[in-house]
C-alpha cells in the first residue's frame, strides 16, 4: 500500500473518528473532533523529531535536559479542509510555522493546478507536516508534496484522517520516501472519488457548507 504508512490506532483516536463518521454529528462537533484527533495525531507524527541537550537551571541545580533541535516545525495545510487539522496540531505545537497550498483539479485534464501558495521563507530547513483530512485519489497530496520538494523541503510527513487504498498507491508511487500517517484505511473510492465508507465531504462537514 505504502512503504512508510502508520495507522494511528490509539483508542481515543479511533473512538473520535467513529463519532466523526456518524451522519448525525453536527458541524460544531465535527470541527471540535477534527481538532482533537489532529492534536493526538501530532503526538504520533512528531515522535521522531530530533532532540539536543540544553542547559537549564531547576530550582535546585543546573542540568542538561532534552529540547527540540533545529528550526521549528512547519505545518502545511492543503486548502481548504486541511485547516481543520492544522488547528489541532497547533494546539500541541503552538510555535510551529504554518503554510498553505491551494490546488484545484483542471476539469479537462484532471491534473491538480496550484492557485495559492504561501510558505515560510526558510521552509526547506524545517520539518514539514502536510495535512489534508482525506487521502482520496492521492493526486492533490502527491502534487502538494512535489511542490514542497521543489521548495527544497527534505523532512516531510503527510497526515490525514482517512485514506483510500487508491490514494496510498498514488502517493507511494510518486513519493515513497514520505511518511504517511492516517487514522484508518477505508475500503475504496467510489465513482465520485469519495472514500467509502468514509465520513462524507470533510470540507463541507468542517465548515457547514453543502
Ligand atoms: N474528499 C472528501 O472530503 N471526502 C472524500 O470522501 C473524498 C475526498
């Protein structure tokens, strides 16, 4: 499926994801759950960040203690639904920088076209977490990863709530080096590129649009 796939199986994540899948879950509740799940995912996605020993003074004595090494994380959200996950990750890593990438699919060629990009100037020197709730066809995620690599990013991870096997294949083919984190791998994509059983349109459910 993908050589570097982690399914975040923590019971709290799984329970909250089930609540998000329910048709009757309200917009407000869905948004709150997305934020909570993203925070819990961030714990897993950042597990291998580098540490260095720094001097600190406790109230009792000086010591060397671990602290995050290097430049601060950058969370890049794929517009628009990625914003729902970025918020939760920022709850856990409030000093992270934030980038945005907007892509739409050209109706004639079906190729993702970039319409917006704003990244920190020094994004190439930062660990980057790219977020989008649904890895469906995988084309947007693959294009966004490609764009971040063009910007020089080397330490890249992708996080989503749900993945379709088809999307994982596309991402594995294009970017086998990028670690992928998801809460579940669902059965399939339908003819409208919705993930089944899925949770519906993540953007609509987050923002109350239809
Ligand atoms: N995007 C969504 O929001 N939902 C899907 O099921 C697939 C893509």
